[in-house]
C-alpha cells in the first residue's frame, strides 16, 4: 500500500532529523515540520478520506504508531539536549568557590580630618569648645582687629586672595573693608570675643588660604586650628602648661617642649613652640637638621591692643592664643616628608594611616 510506504519513509526521515537536531530550537523545528498543523504526517492523515473503508483502519493504525514513535523520539532527544544545554550554561557561569571573595574596602577618615578631631578631643578634655567661622572674611577681622598694621606684609596681594567684584575692583562690605579668603582662623577669635560672654576657652579649626606655591612645606590651601583663652589671672605659665600638655597628648608623653621668643602682631610676648624630634629623640638628625627639635606651633599672650577692638578691659582680663598647622602636625606625627602627599588622593599612601 502506497500510504504505508509513505509513512515508513516519513518515519525514517523524521527519526534521522530528530537525531541530528543540535539543540532544542532545531528539535522544535523538526516537530513542527512533521507533527504541526501543516506538517508532513498531518498532511498524510488528511489524505485518508480518499482511502477505501478497508484501508482506513490500517492506515490509521500505522499513522498512530508513527506519531507515537516520533513523539517518544522527540521527548527523549529533548531530554538529552536540555541536559547538554544546562551543563553548558553552568560551565559558562561557573563560580570557582576556591577563589577568595571580592570585598568592599571600608572607608576611613582622612588623615587631616583625624588629626583635626584628635586636636579637638584633646582640648575638649580640658574644657575648650569648638567654634567655626566664615572662610570669606573682611580685612577688619583678618588683619585690623588682630593688631596687624596697614603696612603689614601679609596684607599684600602677593600673600592674600582678595575677592573682586564684576568691575575687577577688590570687593567691599558696606564700603568699610576689603573682602578676602581668610589667611588664618584667628578672625574667629575676634568674632567670639565680640559675641560670647567671658571667660572664653575655645579653638577654631578650619581651612585657610594663602598665595603660596605648593612645595614640600607649603600649600595654598591648608588647615589651621587657632586657640584662645580669655579669663582673669591668665599668665604665660598657663600658656606653657597648656601647650606642654597638648604636645605630650598628641605626640607622646616622652616628648619634650621648648619655647623660643618670636613676634606676632596680635600677641605680646610671643613664642614658637618646638617638640623634641621623634626620630632621633632629641639627639640630632637630618629630619630635625641636627638640632634635636622640630617647630610645631606659634603662641603668645593676647596683646592688650586686641582687647581694645572688642571692648575687653586688659586691666581685668588677660589671655593667650596659639595657632597650629594641621597638615604640619600630621606630617610631624607620622614622619611624612611632603605636605602634598596628604592631598594626592593616592590610596596606597592614605591607607597607611
């Protein structure tokens, strides 16, 4: 019977196509081409209406057997192909659990911030409070009220960043004073003496700006921490005891301090404070230039003229002031040879601290 032979040929061809299918997509294409609505087996079944009544049962049985065989072959082949595809996917996305995992680096405070906080904690422990002030200041608070005369070198354009208006002229506030980026945080001391009740024990950390070329010991923008005490009966002995305590708390109890006479327009008498070199222990080395000492900060008793700007009676009150360079202290404490390293953003350097 021709139809039976056609079914046998269809079975052989379909089984070969199923076996040759490389993936599930190709297998689906074989299934549709044979068993789909327009498939070859479906077409043969539709042609059964032209058969005689005696031939129809025979062809129907044979076609059902072919369909069952092909469906079973399709299912077995699909199972194999899906297993292969799953294995390939697992290999492509495999994780080697023997490798160390990826971790996120934990952030930390920058060394400058850490030193600033450490200084604040030391002074807070002996009764000081932290005061902040504007970074854009006036000539009066930055120079005049600090007893800096009009011809003081720091007032020059070569040392100070002045703010200019649209015409290019140095800006003024109410026509009274030039506007500038503060060169020191000492202006906060004037603001504090104007607004707070006596006695005063305060420190003022913050950024300052100067027209310096960046080199190992200078930066055009750096951080200072100014301190001020105003009370009755304050002496130079109080100043020495406070700063000796501070230096030992910051650098270590074995560090010695010394005070050298100096000049600052807003203090009288004035001094520079040195600490014994932490590298050679005061014996003398290249770091301390053979002296055994390294300079840390400047200080002095508040000049009575400064009290005159804030209406404090110098006959009743006295006080002292000091100024600390944050970056300098950080470099001295951790033996960093170049201030610029603190601002480099090089994590290999910063992670050391």
